[in-house]
């Protein structure tokens, strides 16, 4: 695996990753993953001294700082990990949430060539005026303000030139690192690195496609058609492509500018309830929601509307999943532990769990909120406690649900910044009740029944053909039963390794015997050639013997 990894294009980046990990006190992980062996074989030796000031920091802080130093791919990875509240404790989530995309903007001259190629014409012809000073900059893109010939203000989101190649190289490394972590480091296996990297890869590749981001924006805008509380910037498709996004400029008050909200005379309480209603509708009714609603992506308009930008990270929930979310939240709000337990067990899938103990713990957890007024319930805190239970039982959430819970936590935090008395439970309850009613509405029941009927008819229609194939296979003796167990697979791997060592040992013995015979035959005109063959045989035997000794020593360490 590592020999494949140690290619010319990957080795330099691998050294950077290993050096940063060592600098922040994670040299043991580098050794255990075998990275050091590859780099040392390539002649790129590493310094293994761990600075004391780094070791005095907590592990979450050191990981966050290492990710910042490793660049945009790892910063984005940290932001995805910040959504996995089911895997990481609050102190880890807090550090991952601190990761920012802010980086210095590239000079306009460096992005102009790509911009002209994406526009299909010189920027001076497409726009009446374009501000060469970047409005904002992030690790993947930077934004410039421009004006159309009719005076409309727009924003150009330009992808950084060459960033896709850098991202793809890092994703390739991350996928290999994740596989090796699961194979070699058992105490990190519970974080499911391969699954996290797969989720991250899909998310990051989606963020690199600005046209897909615009399609997400238009889908959500259509879901809010007729609802005047939300504003989604209009997309100009004649100029938008994979690496360029052109949208209306949002002239609003930034989500961090609470003083500006007060100066504009806006009602903070109303804004908090409006924002909560927007997210609740996305999650519980539409099944398509903005998965990164932080303050930088929100603007308060002077007419009371809320504008949302940057739809690169989107969460999706199926109808069945939305009902489960509604059932979970409704069970928390109405103190119904059985509903909460049922949902969590369904999310656990085939994972073995002590159901009676889990039900008892959830009952105790829900019971502490019994009798608490609705306005005093903190849904974010309750969801945080639920995810703590998940971690305790080694249960993991599907990626869409992890995004949803993180979105709720962010939403309640934003609401309390606007209104310290923000009552998320009261705002959510009508949406939850409506979602529960819709689940059992006649139209919904009829739709599910029709779907089940069609599936049953397909199954019955194909049954005779499947039975005929099964009987024919049985007559011909072609029925196979495949049984695979983890223990037997591990035993088979051990047998294969032992057979390999035995084979090399036989070859080594043959080389020694053959070389001895050749050396004893030295004489005549061919003596020089025979001597060379004999020496080469002894060298080969010595190398094979060293390989066997190292292999046995390594197996003893593991």
C-alpha cells in the first residue's frame, strides 16, 4: 500500500503531512501508520523531537492548528468533522468549528485569465464595472463585486486557479491514509475514518462545482416560492459554470453585525423566529436544507427578510428520514422516551446494542426535562445529550443526520445571539406536529401503499422465473453457499503469510545449495562466470533470509 503511495507526485505532499503531524506531537501516529518508513526509504529523513510547547496544548487544539497549517483540504475536512457531533465530544467540535477559510486573496491579474475563459469574453465587455479588489476570499474561491450594464450589482465567485488539482491530490492521500488507519490503529478505528473521508470527498467535490451550488440555491428558492421571509440571490446562468458563480449582490446587514441590526431598527426577536422557521421548513417539510448556516452566510435585510448565501454544503433527508427526525424531536419536546429510543435503534441499523440499557438511559435523560416549561427547553442542548449517548454506545449517525443535528445546534446558537430568551422548542412544535400529521395524511398513506403494492406485484411477477432458475441450478449442482467469518478470514491471512515465508525459505535454501555446488565447480575457462553466479546466489540467499527475519520480527510486534 505504502509503496503505491510513494509515487513522485505524492511523496512531497506526504512529507509535508508527516512533518506537520510530528511538529504538533503526533509522531507516534506517523510511525504506526508506516509513513516514516516510506519517507526514510526515499531518503527524506524526519526530525522526531516534539516541541514541549506543542505537547502542553490539548489534543483538539493541536489537531486544529495542524489542519490550519496543512492547507485548504484539511481545513475543509475539519469543517466536515465539526458536523460529526455523533463521533466527537464537544471540545473537539468546538475546535473544529474554529477552523476558518479566510486566506489572502490572489491579485486580480492572477485570476483574470481564468475569468475571461469562463465568461467567454473579456470581463470589461461583460460588465460595466468590476472591482479588482476582492470583496472576500476563502480557500477555494474569492469574490469580486461587479455591475451590469443596467446598473445591477452582482458578485462574481471565482474559483482559485489550480485548486482542483491540489484538492484531488490531497483527497487521494486522505483515502489511503484512512484505509491504513483502519487497518493499523485500532483506537482510531471507532471514528470510521474511511466513511468520514468518503463523506468529505463527496462534500468537497460538490463545493468545487459552483454550477451545482447554484442549482441547490434555485431548488431552495423554489421551495420558498410564496414565502416572503427568505431571500435567495438570483443566479445569472449565462456566465455561471463549474468554476464561476455570478449572483445578485446582497445589500444587507451581516449576520455578525448585531449593532447594525439595532441601528436599522429591526426586531431581533422576530428575526430569530423567522430564521428558525426557515431552517425548520427546509429540514422537516422540504428535505433539502442549507447545511452551513453560520453568521457569514446570513444577511438581515432592512425589510425584515433574511438572505442566505453559499449553498455549497447541502443536506438532504428522505421522507422516511424526515419522519424519524420529527419523531425524535417530538419525543424530546413532549417527554416521550419510547419514541426517542425507537428512532435511535432504527438509526443504529445492524449494530449490536444493549437495548434495555439504552432505553433505561434515554428514559432517565428525558425524565429530567419532565415538567420543564416549553420555553425553557433547549433543543440544541438536548440533541447534544442525545449524541453523547450515541458516542457512549459506539453508535454513529448517517452523514445526512449528522449534518442536520449540527444545523440545529448552529441555528439555536444564532437565535440566542439575536434573542437571549429565544425559545426554539415553541417555534419547532407546530412544524413537528404538522410533520407528524402529514405522515399519516390520507394522501401520504395512499402513496406509500401504492409504492408497496407495486413492489409486491413486481416480486410476485418475478417469483416463478427466480424459482425456475433456482431449481435448474440445483439440478446442475451449481448452488453455492458462501459463508465468511472474520475469524476464519484472519486465520486465512495468517496461513497465506506463513506459506509465503515457507516458500521464501525453500528458495533461500535452494540458493545456498545451488551456489555451493557452483562454487565447488569453479575451474577452467568458465571459472570467472561460475564464481559470479555463485556469489550472486549467496547474496540473494542473504537478502531472502533477512526478509524472513524482519517479517517474523514485525509479526511478533503486531
